[in-house]
C-alpha cells in the first residue's frame, strides 16, 4: 500500500483523517495525495433563477477559504515527516475524489455522523466512494486521534464477493497487525459458506488469525457483529460494502449501514 489519497475538506473530521493517513503512511512507507475538491461547477450549474451575478463573488469566497485551508494543512503535513503532494480539483465531491484515486491504493475519509445539522459536519461520502469505485476506503471516526495499524484488526467475513474484495485489499495492512480476528455471524437459514476460507487465505500471506463464529441468538446480524466488536475491541476493522451504487440501497440486513453509523471504529471498506 504505497499511495494513499487523503480527502481535504474544512470539517470536523479533517484532523482525524489527516492523522489516520499519516499513521498509514508511516507504517507502510506510503505517499499521501492530498486532494481538495471544490464543488464550483455543480453550484454554478444549479443557479437557474437569476442569481448568476452572485456566482463570481461566491466562487471567490470559496477560493479564499480553500487557500486558507491549504496553507494550514500543508504546514501541518510538513511536520508529520511523510511524503506528500497536493491536488486541487473543481468538481462534484465524490466524482472528483474517484477521478483522483485511479492510481491510489486507499482513500481516507470520515465515518458518517448522525445528522446534527452543523455546517462543518464531515460529508457522508464513505459508502458512495466504496460502492462507486474500485479503490478501498478507510473511514475513520471524527473523534479518532490516531489509527493503530499495528494493533488489533477485525475482519467481518461472510464468504461474499464484497467481503472477499475487502479482505484482499486489506492484506498489506493486515500483515502489520499484531492480532487479526476473523468474525463470522451464525445466521439461521443462510446458505453455508466456508468459514475457514478467510483464515486459510490470510495464512498463505503469512498472516496468523483467530477465527470466531459469533452466535446470532435471535438478533439481527448487525447486532451480533456489534457485540463482537464490543468484546474484541479492535483498533480497526475490515468489511465488504454491500449495496448498489445507483440506488445507495444497503442490503445484508443493514450491516454496512449499522457498522458505519454505530461502531465508531476505523473501517476499511471495499465493494
């Protein structure tokens, strides 16, 4: 994992994203691409009611705000001792990040927050990026102060294509983890899958694991997985992003949605 894209945006999650990206870069020797996307075209294109005269002033304000943020973040990144560069784009946020990520190994963003209506809340884009692109996404909690790559990792495994994609994408980071716990949830009536598949695959990469089969015990699968997270207390986790990019409709019992909103653990997602 040698190329990490960091989403630059002036919100309450910026500091946690920056620290997570730097922790990953230091652990893997990766280069950080700081990507700042200004949604100017979408804003101007939507102005169909005679307000076009205000657009230049608004755009100028956006430019000044972006330049101020860039100066602050660049100064901070220089102190982190990592390799980095900067790219600024005018585009819709998700589309811009996806276009900038074509040669990246990971995109670092913020986990979605419960709606609070604050203007500087982090943008809820983690699922859209994971479902729409081919690059895995590391979504970190807004409150995180670091990402302990070398700590305890949890892999949510259900034998699906999505879980397999996430597992393969996570291998470079899982190699660095001190502990790797593979968790499957017993689901009544679900087509059986090889629970040992993930541990066997990781073993071929030299990664030792502990396999846990978590009882569903009459509760939704997402609640059982949340219980596993509460007991194992991982420093970060890996799971498939389940849904359809066009509809943004999450399936698999709402597991993806629940983990993103409730777990408050850094999550590596892939679709």
